[in-house]
């Protein structure tokens, strides 16, 4: 900044008026022509600006009130005042009963154990069979003509897979998708080619029964979930505890043996 401007600002701050010659004195030398930087205007103090804003706000509020229309008089209130009566209070709107929020659907809960016979037939069981039940299944396979050595390892699915997970929107559809993914994954890892499912359960109302959804179609039972022919027999634990159930099962086992030989012969 020009030092002359700084000097003039200091003089102004001290209240001293700076002298500037305006006329040429007699016999005085001519002052060299030059341009002086004008001192910038002093900014207003914060207090002045604040008061100006408050004044503007008050003026705007006064203008708004003056422009607003006057409220219309209530005839009922005027009549009550003339009759020295208290005006009747408006009735509050009746509360409409709110509907209770619908509870989210609960997921289906079950445990599915699966073993594959000869890479072709799926043996499905509710829960996890014990050692005695597994030995019984091996004996049944021998009776049907299936080599017990061709039984795969046991695979188990607990549904739902996540405890405390989000509530499902469609429990049945999601459970069927989970069972399909479980079977498809085991088949792809072990090279199975499932052509039939054996379902060992006597409870047609269990969650797993709803998932498998057996349905009669063209003279045979088909699982809607697996899209496979479905044969149903008593649970292995029931066969272990009931000798009569074993005897009643022999005709069905003979039919299974014939079906197994047909599929083996067909390649």
C-alpha cells in the first residue's frame, strides 16, 4: 500500500485533518503531477450492522401484519357474547381404531438328513438317524439289492440356516429353495444323478412334509419341491420299535427291488 495512504489513515484515526494544497502560492514551484490512492471507506462496526438488521426485521414484520387480512368473525361466538353465553367447543373428531400390525410369518423349522443309494436314489429322513437306524437302512438296501457299500456319506441340513435371522417373507417357498440348493450342492460335489427319492416318515403334517409336497400325478407320487418320483415309508425309528411295521413293509420293498433292477438295466 502507498505510504501516503497509510499516513493519512493514521492521521484520520487520531482525529487530525490532513492538509492538502489546493492553490498555487505566488512564486512557488509547480507541484509535480501524481495520483494518490484514495483511502478505502471505513467498514461499519458490527454493532451498527446488527442494529440495522434488527430494524429491517421489525419493519418487515410490521409490513406483513399490515398486509394480512383480518380474521373473519365467528357468528356463533358473536351470538354467545351478545347472550352472555359461553361458545360451544367444537367436537373432537372420533378416534378410529387402529389396526394391529400384522405379525411377520415364522420360518419353518426342520432337520433333513440325506444319503444317496448308488448315486441314484435319495434317502430322506427327518432329524438325524442314530446308529441303529442307519444299520437298519443298510439292511433294507441289501434286501432291495443295493450294495451297502454304495451308500454315500450322510448329509444334514438344519433349517433355517441362520438362527435369529430376518423373518422370511414366504417361509414355504424359501424352505423349498433351501432344500433344492442343499440337494443340488451335494449332488454336484459327489457326482450323483438323482432319479428317485425315498422318504422315511409317517407324519404327513410335519414341516418337511409341507416342503417336499408329495402329490399324486399320473398314477405315481411326485415331490413338487424336488420334481422327483417319491416313495414313502415309515420312519426308521418306527420300524425299529414295531415288528408289524417291518412285515407290512416287505411288499413295498419287493416293488422297490424290481424298480431298482429296471433302472440298473436301463443304464
